[in-house]
C-alpha cells in the first residue's frame, strides 16, 4: 500500500512541475529558434539575443526597472523592518490587529484600484504644488511630473507590506531575553539591536527583500498608471509591444530574467543551508 502511494505522489509531483514549468521551458527553447515561428523549430541561433541587446527601448526600460526595483526594495526593507518592530512591540492587541489589517490592504486591494488612486494622488500633488508656487510667485515646491520618482514611491507602497509580513514571524520566534541579556552584559541598545536582533530576523528581512524585488520587477498595472511616456518599466514596454505582435526578442528577455531570478533563489537557498549548518555546529560545540 505504501509503495504504491509513494509512486503515485511522485508521479503527481512530476506532472505538477511539468504543468507549471513546461511553458517556461518552451519559451526558453524558442528564444534560440532561428525563425520567428512560435511553433516550428528551424534551427539553433543567438540572433534574437543579439537583437535584444541592440534594442535601445528595451534596454532603457530594463535599466529603469532594475533601478526602481532595487531602490524601492531597499526603502521598503528599511520601512517594513521598522514597522514590523513597531507592531511587534505594541501591547494593545486591538491596535495591533487594526495595523495588521491595514498592512494586508495593499496586498488584497486590486492593483487597478491602487494604480488609479496613486495616479490621482500624484496629479493632486502636482496641481497643489503648481498653485502654491503661483501664489508665492516663485518655485517653493518642486513641480514633479510622472516618472522615475512616482514609480519608486508607488513601488515602495505595495512592497513594504511584504517585508512586514516576512519580518514579523521572525520577531515572534526570537527570544527577547537574549536582547535583555546583551544589555545586561554592557551593550548599548543600538549595539544590542544590530548584534542580536538583526541577525535573528535577517532571514525574514532577506525573504521580504527578495519578494519586494520580484514583485517590483513584475508589476505592470500600477506602473502603467504612474509612469510617463519617456520613463517606463519593462512590463509596460512589453505590454505595449505585445499589442502589435509578440517578438522573439521577448522570449529571449524572459529567458534571461527567469535564469537570473532562478540563480538568485538557488544562491540564497544555498547560503541559508550553509548558515543553518554553521549554527548547528556552533550549538553542538557549545554543548
């Protein structure tokens, strides 16, 4: 009975993995196709990769996407970690529950609602700044249009909750008496925080950062509303290109992004396993 169930579970897992990743493997395969055909293989070629790196629009959009993703993820990491520490240290369960529900709202809220509301907020801010400067007769407030700044602010808005929700479980797992012991042994509150608390919650911080980075790179709807014609992210540029026809250059670009993201995840998992082994060895030697 058990061997048959084990075999069935393995077959199920293999079929599930094929269902999930077969489209990606087909995409990667046809990124090396010599012809534009998406169904007929005509020969191996790196032509579409060369075309990709010579496309100025895609390269500019990729650069914008990476800048926005990194900057927004770092800011979200700092804000989300600070917010998680603040929520964790609260004693009022009612107020903590309210804040947690507010944290979930940007995640549960439809992206189109978030995108439209952020667009209206930015337009209102630009109009208000223009009116204030007009009344004063000089430029006291900067009149910023839609572009890199609004994209970063928008991405920080929906990335921060992911950091909070990944850091909070690590704070709950942490033994708070270790922090108090560090204070008793002569550490200042700041030193104890960076030497004790940060290492304990670092896995949650890294997971939140990677999730924020991934969602920022992947976002289309919100970026579509808060971007300008001259400053666009890669998903927005690809969306505009797909309306005409799907170019094999998109296959090549998607293959590169998939390989890079997969490599980052593998390296992070290897680092986590190595760190866990070091902690186990340290605990055994202490005993």
